[in-house]
């Protein structure tokens, strides 16, 4: 059989995977149509299969009929899976839970506990949900968000969570999102294999805790996908340099585990069947150890199919294996169709199977073959994943291919030695020794990420949303067309397209940035930075600058400070220590004069303050009655009391007015109850020009406080989130108060100042660019 014929056979299952994916993607968004769709597809599959059996002529048309029959059958199975859950999901979404209603849920943790900008999140399966005396039982999937992780909260644990809940967005596997308002109670810690896996992961984190940072925190990420010890700075650098996939356990990790187990069994003289069994057992153990993330599940299923191919003596059909894995996973779990991680994993694998070879052949015309082969792998992955990545962040990592090329030799070494260190963490000398060896490649990767993330022009701004995806896909095809062996006209057209794209990138990137900076009004007094789901608000009077919180990530804060021309922060107010309010602090370390802060809750919080002190800042604990000057303006602290417990309700609430600063009130993340306490204990003004709405516009507010403050502008610092922020209830009463709502997720960074007795507003985004007058009523 020729190579071309083999590749054609290898592609026959691709339509089946695509049809399954399309069916799943449509029906998870329109689940009510799943029962009827499943019935129709089963009928179509039966008809096509019957036609194929009757016809039996093995020609091209007969093969198309057979493939269509299989597509219909697999799609029908996917629709059936969704249809079987419609009743239970609809029942739960019909429960009366809106309006921040208090509840207590008993859940089983089924996913990795991951850090977010506001705390921690994990996937779980609901057992029961109580609202007052009413207890409802259901077993639907949910997402749980907590501020703190108690001991024992890990995969397999049974947990009680008190808080609020709301329906998840359509297309999500989870039916509800549960937000904890207190400390979760672990009713039953993980048992069996889950307990063993949890102990191994904790052992690796303990072993690597003493190794030099930031590489020490990276080892667990490389080995088992645990990024809890990765610093915010390193996490941002790896994303900027396109290396974050190294801490997302994927096919490469599964291949290493299976390959090592298979080779060890072969060295021991095991027969092929036994080697496959050992390989599959090792793979299953690895999946439990790292938790079944989408990319891990995809890679594990594909590896299992590959093992079956070895057992049957039919190896090498890479795309067929990938297609079978994708279709099989989507039949069992159709909600993976909406997972960007799953899509990235499948796209990267497909690109390596189909694109790396032609790219290597094309690159070999200009460089040595070994270098061309090494470069083709990250380039193929980058071209395939780029369109999906711009949906997450509309930026292009300029040095992504180079970073992956440099990190490629170190990644498997860090993974293997880190994994061995994890498995032997409890053995004196051996576990720590293996972890120390893993530190060397981890340090190389961390150094590569940091160097290239801070290189000039590390990222270029790109179009957002679906236009950005399509534009990046077209650019990727054009780049590939320049490299691979194609007719001359195609190469010329591709070159022209890439040159045009580079010109546009310059226009929408550096040049557009310069034009935007030139449009920023010099007289701005308050500026809400667009830092995503987090707070970062600047206040300026007579050249003296205060920054209230730093957002979740240093990168967007740096961009905002550069946009506004700020290089020194005279007063930094850390309202509280949630990650979405202090995660970007590295952007200002060494540039801060005084830090006003709320009560730190743990060593991580104190570490933030210590870093600021090391950078030359002076600390001052904020409490009711404290006040001072900011240029010509006056500020006063309205909350918290001195003895308050750390958390959202200990947020520093500050009032600023005068010296060109419109009367403004900044409410941190206070809940409605704490807002009522502020209104009771503090002297509020009868009218504020600007109020920074608490907690990104959550539903837990005190409408009476806002009605009394009569804000002309209600600032909501918010980004893409799954909380539903800002909530409709909050927007509703702000509208009733005749406040003009300014959201950073709509129009980007916003600046406010007073001119001629009227408030003026400027937005960074073209939708509302310009200095708009704002009347007293908003």
C-alpha cells in the first residue's frame, strides 16, 4: 500500500468525529431537542446501514454510505446520552434558587481543585441541596467555588457547602454554580485510590516546597498538572510565552507513562498481551493521580486504543486513533464539545499527526533537516491552536514557537523525574533527590518563559471573538502555504497574505496603542483599569496617584499603567487579599510609597505585604477613622473595624473627594450585610459622583446604600466570568437610582473627571471613545 493510500485510509474516521462533535455542540446548547434528534438519527442510521447491506458493492459511493451510517449512529448515541439527562437537569434548574437565596449543599468532589482569581473552584456531583427546611435530592454535576480549601478537600471527598447558587450557562456540563459563603466542611475525606493519589500529590508539593523558586513550584505542574505552587508571575510568563500547556497534563505525559511502563515490562520479558495490560493499568493509575481533565481523558482514551492496536498488531493509524478517541469521549461525555481545553488538545494532536511532516519537509529547504524537524512540531501546534487561543486572550505570542523549541528538551525530563519524585515522595533521600533533579529542567523552562515573556514585543494584540478566530485560521493557512511544497502561485498568494497581516498587526498593535495613549485625557481623575474579573482603580490629584487594588494578573495592570502614563504609585490600597484584588501586585512592587491594607488572612497574604516592603513601601493597616491627603484631595477609611475577621467583609472602604477628584466611594467586595453595617457606622455623603460597585456587581448588595449615595456613575470592574457578574438584580436597582453604569468589560478602561461643573467620561474602546458629559442623574 502506498503512503498516500495509507493516509487516505487514516482519514476515513475524521468525518465521524466531526459529525459527533457538531451534534454534541448543538445539543448541549439546545438540550430540549435531544430526544427527538436522537430518534431521527437512529432511524437515519438504520436506513443507511440497511441500504449498505443490501447494496454490498464496494465502490466509493458504497463507502460514503457506510461512513454516513456510522456518523448517524454515533451522533445518535451522543444525542441519546444528552436526552437521558434532560429531565434531571430541567428539574434542578426549576428549583427556586435565585436572588442570592441561602442554601446548603452536600456534594462529592469529582474534579481537580484549581486556583482562580477569586479563590478556588472544582467540579462536583450534587447529592442533596437544602433551602431552609426543604431538602432536595439530585445527582447532577455542579461547579463549586470556595474562598478557602480545608484539609481533606480533594478528588473523592464528600463536602458540605453553605452558600448561594444559580443556573450555569447553557452548554456547560454543570447544571448549577454554587458559591460558598463560608468554610466548606469535609464530611468524608477521599478514600481508596483517591486518598492514595491525594497523598502522593501532597507529598510532591511538600518535597518541592524547599527548592528555589519559581522552578520549585513548577515541578508539580510538569509532573501531575498541579499548578497551586506556581507563582502568579511565572504563570503569566508561561502564558505570554505560549508554554502554559506544559503544566496541563496531556498526550505527551500519557505517552511517557505508557512508554515507560511498556518498556519496563518488555525488559522483564513480559509477552505482548501482558505488556499492554501493564501499560493500560499504569495509564489508569496516572489518570487518577492527575485527575480526569479533558485533555487527560482524551489522551488516555487515545493511548488505550493505541494499546489495543499493539495487541492486535495494527499500529500507526494515528489520525484514526484520534478520531475514535474524540468520538468515543463525546458519546460518553457530550459536554466536552464545549471545552476549549479538549478542543486545544485534539487540535494540537491532529496538527502534529498531519502537519508536522509537511512543515518539516518545507523547512528543510532552508535549514538542516534535524532543526527543521524540531521546529516543525511547535510550529504545527502553534498554527493549529492559535485560532482557539485568541478566544481566551486576544493576543499573539510572538516568541511562542521559539519558547517551545527551547523548552522541548527539558519538558520530558522535568515530567519524568517529577513523576518519579511524586511516586517516591515518602522515601527519604530518594524522593527529594529525584525532585531536585527535576528542578534543573524546571528551572530551564521557567527561565525561558521569563526571558521571552519580557522580551520586546512579546505579544501582539489580535481581534477578539469569532472574527479573531477566523483571521488567525486564515493567517495560519497562509503561513503553512509559505512553507510546505505547494504550487508557486499558492506560495506567492500566501506570502502576500502574511505580509498584509503583518502590516495590519502593526496598525492594530503598536501604532494603535500609541494612538490610544494619545487620546487619553490629560485631566483624568479616576480611572478604572480593564484587568478582567478583578479590581484596579486609579485616583489622581495634583500629580499624586493612588491605586485601589491590583487586579488578578500583573500583565493587564502593567498595560493600564502604561496607557495612563503612570510609573509611580504613591498610595496602594489593598482592600482585601483575594487573588482578583492583589494578584497583579508584582506589576507595582518597587514603585509604591505607602500601602493601606486590610487584615491579612494567611502567610500568602503576608508574603504580598513583605514583597512590597522589600520594594521600599511603608505599610499602614486601614481601619475606621483613618484619613489623609492625596495631592489636593482628602481620603478617609469608612471600613473595616480594627478587629474584623479577614475576608470580603473586611474590605477597605475608602471615600475620596477634593483636589479635582469627584466625590467617590470604593466598596471593595463587601456583602449586603457589611454594606448595611457601613451605612450604620460611617458618615456617608448624600451624593457621590462615582461609586465603585461592590464585588463586581454580585447580587449580594444593599440597594438602600446605593439609593442613599445617589451615584451619577456606578463603576463595575468586571471581566469574563461564570458568576453572572454583574447580576441583573444589581443592574436593575442601579438603573432605578438613575446611575450610569460603566463596566470595564464593555468599553475597556474608563476615565472620569470634572470639567465645567459636569462629570466627563472617556472609554478606551472605540464603542464609546471620547469625553462624554455625564449629568447628575447618570
